[in-house]
């Protein structure tokens, strides 16, 4: 059986692959940095014609390529392409029978057995086209898991990240995250684990490409050990490693205490920039003034020394 997402070009031996979200983000960054289609294809490990098809289908009206825009278009096309094959949407009588039979005490499995279809088909139809019927499901559409069973980890780009459990046992290195504002603009924050020295950059958006670009520019963070949470803004972690000679690790999902010093730093920033603050209204120099004060304020946890003094690469202040 041939996998629909993989076809072999017998002339070149390279694979033709449908684009996913992660590849679209990476392609957007490569094009922004001036890569042509051939070089972008080589970097992503796909055939040049794959890049050509992606651009032909998903360019914006002004001729530019944007990963989020491309993902929306691709998802819409995929959704629309399946409409004519959907069993329930194309059979009004079947739809009415299912609706009349559903009840919190009559599960989709029972209905499916009576009507000779699969319960997966009924669930998919409800979540896709008739969300108003969730109230008729046994658990009102809420997912239920058995006691003692851990939640599954998110798949996608996070599946192959380097876990914090693999991080070297040292106090050196950085913890990073973003602080979200009321608009697309946000802060990219890093704190050095030993000295609590903070580095904060203003981002135009939460796109992974913006984070990658800032990391390339900020040499203070190069050749380091960096620990992030699993937000999509860090999905280009391999490119960050390549361009900064750093090693990137990721905390476990829903474990903010594994990056506790960064969480504390973000909390301090919130004292000046509370939730809902619009970072689009300020400049980097205003951020720098706040961070300078943080880095030059003595801390009890540092034996009443300033992060700047412990870090030793800022200035000679105490």
C-alpha cells in the first residue's frame, strides 16, 4: 500500500512529501533569509518540486510566503476535498436518524451498531459539523481517562526534542521563554541559571522565525546550554543550535518549575508590564532600561550581589 504523503521520484531518488506545519515555518525562515527554492529544498531534505508546489498553492496575494497563511490554506483545502466522501453529511435521512437516537444514555457505539456504521464516523461528524450535539454524548464531549494513566505527550515537532532529562548536570546555561502581550508583540526572555542575569528582546510576533532571528543576533546567548518550554515559538530549535553553536533542551510539558528561574524573571517583568500590556507600544530601549535595573539590583539569593556582578560579563558594578 502506498503512503499518500510519500512518493518516490525514480529519476532522482528523492522523496515528494506534503508539507506540514513545521516545514512551513522552516521554509518561511529560509525564504526570508534569501534562500532560493533549490537551496531551501536541500536544507529541508525535500525535492525542489515540492517547494515549487508549496509556493504555487500558498503564496499570499502580494507574492510573499507566510507559514501561518499557508497552513490555513492547506487545512482548508484538505477539509473541503473530503466533503463529497463524508457519509453522514451527504445523507440527510441518516443524519436525522442519528440525531434522534443520540442520548447521554445511548452512546454513539450503540447508535452505530443499530445503523451499521462505525462509531468513529459519528464522533467525527459531531466534532466536525454538529458540535451542538455534544450535549447528547455520554460525557458531554469531555475526554475521560482512567486513573493512573498519564496524559500522552504532544506529538509533532515536540516528539523529537532533546529532553531536560538529558541536560548536563551543571548550574551554567540559560532558561528561556516568551512573555505574551495584548497584541502579537511579545518579549523573548532568557535568564542565566547561576547569576540570574537576564537578557530580554522585543519580538514583533510569536513566530518561530522571529525567535530564531533574535537568537542569531544575540551573541551573549551563543555557545550555551539553553532550556525552553515546549511552545511552538521554539520549534526551530535545530536551526537555533546550528546558528548559535548552542545545545537546546526542553522542559517536560506542564512542568514550569523545571525552568523556575525564568518563571521568576518573567514574574518580575510583569510587575512593570502587567498582563494585557501592549508591547507594540514600546521600543527595545525601554525594555533595556527595565532589564538594566533588574541586572544591577542586589539579590538575597545571590548573597546580596547583583546578577551583573555574578555574571561577570556586564560591567564592574557590585
